[in-house]
C-alpha cells in the first residue's frame, strides 16, 4: 500500500462537486461507446509494424480516455454526496437549447438564404439573451451582415443559396447567390 493511505477508498476520495457523479457516469459511458467502435473505425494491418499502425494513436487515446473516465467515476462513487446534482445537470442541459437553435439555423439557410438567416438569427438570439436595446439589436444585425460579408463574399465559402432568392429577377438573384 501507499504510505499514508489506509484504504483504496481513501486514495480516490475527494471533495465532490454537485453533478460530478452524473457527469462521470455519462463520460464513462461515452468513452466505453467510443472504445467499442475502435476496431470497426480504425484498422490494424497485419503486415505493418506496430508503431505504424493506423489504429495505434486512436487506441492509445481511447484507452487513456476510458481509464481516466473510470478513475473519475470511482472517485465520484466513493466521495461524499453533495446536494444539488439535478440543479447542476439542468444547468448543463440548458446549453442544448442553443444546439437546437443552430439546427433551426442550418435548416433556414437553404430556405431563406445566408444573409437573411444570419441577420435574423443574430437579432433573435440577442433578444433571447436579453439584449433588447436598439443599440444592441443594431450591433447584432451589423455583426450578422459582417459575418456574411467575410465568409461568403470575401472568403468565398460555399454556402447553399436560399430558395427565397428565386423570387428575385435573374441578375439580382445571381448577385445574391454569389455574394450573399
């Protein structure tokens, strides 16, 4: 045994934050799920040196991630429970609202176009976050236009044109599809 450590439980025990057990459990399950897919996603080639295997570094990363996730889970299990777990978990889950907004945005771009979608979502999300003054909403709209100009016009990132642009006359539609 290690000097000063009487039991294995004492080795892993620590101050536990609210929600740590939930996070540790989810992370361990996620790590195990990724590790279970290793052989189908990365190849071990029989005639190749072990250090040149395509699956070597993914395997090292996933085994390490799983081992440390398991240690974190053990530590969460043996540490004293702190009230407030579900309050903390609900706080984490609030972030998924913005994942849903992004998914709506991704659907809206091919329909309305990159410029209108970006400006509308910038203003709407500013409102959602509580920035309701005309100054802040104008800043959000200008930022949306700037994002479109930088990515679509200057960097020429290929973004699908909106079906809304089909309503414009031919020359204006071509201009909007190319630049906005």
